[in-house]
C-alpha cells in the first residue's frame, strides 16, 4: 500500500434520532460561519433561537427515514467508501463527515499515524458553495495546522459539468425516466442569496433571469446557482429531454432571509395546478440520499403535490453507490490537483 489516501467527505448526520443528538448536530452545523455567515454574537443568538423548537421537529423527520443500520446518508456514504476501495489503488479510502462523526480530526489524525502524507480530499458536492466545499477545505486545513500533521492535500474540484458525473447521473436516472412521466423537476439545495452576492466580482449576480446562464468563466467558478443550472441543462441534453419536460427549483430554506429561486415548494403547487399528474423529482446537488431527499421530497413533497391535485411524485434516487458513480468518482479524484 502506498501513502496516498482518498478521503471522501460528506455533510454528516446526527448520531441518532434522539432530540439531544439532533440538537448537538444542528448546533455544530449552524454555528459554522460558512453556513450562517454573520458575526459570532448574532450567529449564536440566531442558532440558540432555532434550537428551541427545531431539534424536536428534525428528530421526528429523521426518525421517519432512519434505517435499521443508521442514518441513510452515513450508511450510503460507507457503501460508497467500500466500493471505492477496490478502485483506488494508491492507498486507503477513508470517510469523514464535516459535522458529526467520523470527524475530519479523527480521520486525518488516523491517516497521519499510519504514515500517510498525501491525501486527495474529496468533498462530495457537485456544485461549489462556501457552505459545503469551502468549509470542508478550511476544516481540513485547520486540523492539519493545529495538530501538526505532515499531510498535503489534492482537492477534488466541483464536478457539476464534468462528463463522468453527468454520465453517471444519466445511467442512474434513466431506468426511472423510462417508466414515463409528465414532468421532471430537478430540485437543488437552496442557498441564501447573500452567499452568491458575496462571491460575485461582477456585481451582476441575480440581476435578470439569464444572469446565471450568461455567467463568465470567472463568475461561474464560484456561482452555485449558475453551476446548478449548468448541471441541469447538461443532464437534460444527455437525456434528450425537451425544454417543456423539465424545470429547476431550490429546496431546504431555513429562516427569513431571501433564498435563491424558484422555490421547490412553489413549483410543486404550480406543476399540480398545470394539470400534471406524474411527477419525477431528482436532487442532483446530493450524491447520497438523506433527509433532504427522502423526507423533504419523498415524503412531504409527495404529500404536497398530491394534495395540490397531482397523482404521484416519484423520487429518483441519488447516485449513492451506483457503479457508474463509483467509476466516475475514481476518475475525478485521480485528476485532482495539488491544493496550495
């Protein structure tokens, strides 16, 4: 075995569906300055208010989708890790979570103790955002710096437009689309609009309906919404979908801030009002099914669509540990550049 490890990193999950565990997880997640990007005193106040009621509601939601062997996100991520072990020949394949366990501190320290000096850091997020990609990078850097670990990183780049990722999406989704549908909704995780404005050097962010589609390479490199639209358009092209057969929306809003639009909740009502009966929903911002896909879309979204007049909503599974995704992730990780 060589000394080059692959470290897969996903968001994380509470340790259990107990309210105390969910509260601990939400506190760690929401106190991340890349997630709620306001000064610490205000962030502490906001999170403390959220933690009054949110943990109990979230615990109920987690319990509704929890598997016998644990959190779906963690279980699926471990399956992906196992599948990658036979593909990644350079060294060990490890899994860490940005929030919860196994933590980046635990995993990176273990790798260093094994004599590992080179790690390909693979944040499992197709599209770039500070609240996903950047926080993983900064936490990994912090761990190496504070624990004085002799580790250098290569970084898996956002792969929203990479052929390997798109082909894997097509391979995994095709059997579901071939069963027939009235409309395909591509629902991406949302972000507060201020996260986009903060990273936009042009000052044109969200000014006009076509700003994301006309984004320059410099803007596209940091614009989450533009990357989501690009992923959706390239997927639709590969599937041979007509423009009227699909649309994009953004889910999982939290708080009162203005989030990027259109909202998934609104689109579900609109599509039902248009007389569409059989709706498929994909969530291409996630590579593993989790509470946002299984509960928010698969349960609550289905209920909303049916109550609004639709007949069925089918959730297309995420990439999970699909063989095409395993092969794609290997290729993408192998060409990850050294992180300076």
